[in-house]
C-alpha cells in the first residue's frame, strides 16, 4: 500500500513536467520567429535609390518607385503647349514640368534655371510609352551641385502660439484676430503665396510659397526696416512700410501681372497696427 502511494505522485507529476517543457519550447520558437521577422523590417531603408542618368537598365527596373537621379542638364526645351523639359546627355530619362506647374518656378522656369547645371532630382519614375519620365512640380525636388544653402547660418523658423489664435514670429511680429472677410491674419497673408490670374488689377505674389518661407521673409523685412530706420506712412490706425529687400522676392500677379508678363518685385509692403507689432497684411510690391 505504501509503495503504490509513493508511485502515484510521480505519475501525476509527469504530465505537468511534459506540459511545462512543451510550453518552454513553444515560447522559445515563437520568440525566435518574431525576432527573425522583425530584423528585416528594422534593416529596411525607406530612402530613395540613387541612379546616374545614363543607367538605363537600372532605371527601367525602378519604374513606379521614387528615386533620385543625378546628372548634368545638357539641353532644355519647351513644347507648343507650354510644357518645359530638362534633357540629360544619354537621353535615358526625360524630365517634364507641365505648364500648370511653371508658376512654382521663377526666372523663366526650369528650362532656364537648370540648363547646363549638374542636378540631383527626386521624383516618381514613370513610363510613358517606351520613355522613362519624372514629373518636376517644385524646386524642392532639385538640388544643384555647388549651390549655396538658402538662408545660410540662420536658425529654423519657429512660429509660437502664445495664446489661442495668437501667433508670434522670432522677430516679434504678432498675427492675431481676423480680417474683414473672417480670415485669420496668417490666412490673409498666405493669399499672396499663390497667383490668382483672374483677380482684377495687381496682386503681389511671394516667390516662395510655403508658410514658413513667407513668414520668415516678413520677419527679415521687419528687422531690416528697424535696422535701417525706415519710416512708415501713417494710414489711419496703421503704419505702412515699403521695405527694399535688394533681391527678387516675388512677382506681380493678377490680371495686371499677366498683362505685363509677371515682372519681378523686390520690395515688401508691410502694414502693422499703430502702437503694436500686429500684422495687418504683407505682400511683395
């Protein structure tokens, strides 16, 4: 009787020991599989592949992907419909800027700006017929070899919201309240970031259309006005500054700009509320 009782616990313990060992093996395998799956994901790079413009074979294997292509723009051309083209020496790939995207460029468009220059172009590689093609929509897609960085030595532009709906720039300009049509003051200024060809009369348009670029330029103009002691014209409860920037900062848009072929503008017109730094409006003039 004693013997049989001493055996019973061993028989009961065996299944539990087997289950414990099995679970240990299962979780070990699960962790090793999970680690194997995670490793490629961590190693995978999302950066676009870089190609030289003459690598036709490699380029054809990358259709449908975002890539960076490097090379010298040998020639440029324009079509009768107004599109512009950048042509590399090998002819393996063409770069097209459609007419509606030319407004994003200045000084004659990409055909003038990049002719003869060595560039690195980022974009989606597509195929039109048997031709490889990248669509150029913005100057931000291109870097030019040897070009100096924009606004060198300056800190990134940071706009601070000091209270709900009140924003202050690094130079201390304040954007608060609404214009007569219910837009915020920033929205009001940003109407000048894009041309409205059908808008009657003149319409000053900023050369660089991002909000940070526009507000940083206004900050720069405000600091220049204070440094040079530029005196404003008083208009009711506001002060209007006409600040020479010494370079092209925009162009004339609207119906008048279209009639005059969008001449360059080099001054910033800035209106602030008297006794404050509250911006009412600002645009190239």
